[in-house]
């Protein structure tokens, strides 16, 4: 089956799997790495949509970050509380953060009260300088702050190389506040619990839990629609342990770090189940005495329909092999 056929099947499955209210909220265009930009009027990849009352998200591209999507390949979410706005993710550049703010102003005149970085990656933190320039505090986990401090210059250079003039005014700005385990914020009609649930995709990953709405802004704890990437410092065994803490939240709605809002079954299928599947394939390969050269090519075809499969599948397999070789 060609890629167009896979995309059609994916759209049908999403409409069947996603709760009706969520589907209606997020249905204008489903994710596809073949769509370069869904919202040409803005640097944002897509126009923000309301997921549940008061919670909005500008869904990012499922393709890797690039000039056409302005680096907006993750979800930029904000909560309109009634007493102010809480933004989740500083975004990948100063001008992208400004574009998000401009969209927020069309929805509410409430001021931005807090920005939360989901981790220490560029798409979470490189736009921080815009928000601090507005006098907004920026919160992140202490490990994410350290990661950005260590690797920020490299992250900025990479973004500048693909984003060209869209990177203007972007400077390194880490969080202004950090926490270790969790932090609770009550604002307006929302109780917001910001949690580090354990090691996951990258250092300092957090989830933003709205218990009264049964909605979790999962960050990079959870993926679907695109293949998750495994970094050199991603501990896949620990991620599976942390997943149990994530499931224990009992979320009805999930806004993942990448991909459209969905439910727990969907992100479990493409995060936990994928990690278990890949680790199982690598374990079989190790048991057979296989080396790294063949580990890259273990069968991952059940996930070949996911966006970024071609960029990530072999790389993921190699990194899991290197981890499991010494477990």
C-alpha cells in the first residue's frame, strides 16, 4: 500500500478512536508529515483549536522541524483560566512564540501568567526569551533546565540553520523557576498539577495534569501519529516504568507532545506498546548472538505507517541495542 493509502486509513482510525467531543474540537485537518504548513497566515503550523472548554492547542507538524513548519513540530497548548493564561511550551523560536501570543490575544484579553517548558529541548525552550520579555515567569523541571544550559548553544545553532530569518531575536533563555517532583498551580477555575512522572523521552520531561477535566498535556511522555524518537540518553526501560505513573492519572483526554489530541488507548499503542515491541525484537536479536550491524534492521513494519518512520526506525533500533547490550 502506498503512503496515500496509509494516510486515508489513519484518518479513518482516528475518527473511530478519538472521543467524539475531542474529534469535533480537533478535526479541521489531521496530522500528516506530507502537509508542509496548515496555517500559512502565521508562523504557527496550525491554528489553535479548543480541545475542552478553556484548553486550546496549536498542533505542530508531525514532520521533523524545518523552515516550512518554522520549527513548530510539537504542540503549543494554553489554558484560559479566567484569571490569566498558562502556556505549555515556550516554542522553538522568539517569533514563533510571538505568533502564538498573537493567536491567544484573538481568543482572550486575559494576560499570560505562566509559561511551562515540557522539557529541555529546543521546541520547548527556544522561545522563552519572548515570554520573559513580556514579564512572564517560565517554569521547568530542574533536569530540563540543566539540559538546556548544557546543550542550549548547540540547539540554538541547529534551529538557526534551518529557520534562517525566522530565527531572528531568538536568544538563549532558560526557565526562571524550577521544581523537582511536582508543582501545583490554582488559577481561575483550573487546578493545574505539573508532574515529573519519572524518566521518559528526555531529561526533565513533565506532564501537566488537569484533574477536574481529566485531561493531561503529556509532553513527550506520550506519542502517536508519528514515531517516537529514542535519544542517546533515553532510557527505554525506565520510560516503561514511568509509564505506569502516567496511566495511573486516569486521563480521559490526552494532548501528546506530538500529534493530535486523543485518548489513552491510542498513545499507549504507539508509545508503551512500541517500546515493548522494539525491546522484544532487540532481545531476540541479542539472544541469537546478533550484532549492532544487523540490529538496525529488526522488523518494525507494524509501525511503518507512522510519520517519521523512515527517519527514526533504524536509529531507534540501534540505540535500543546499545542500551540493552549492557542491561
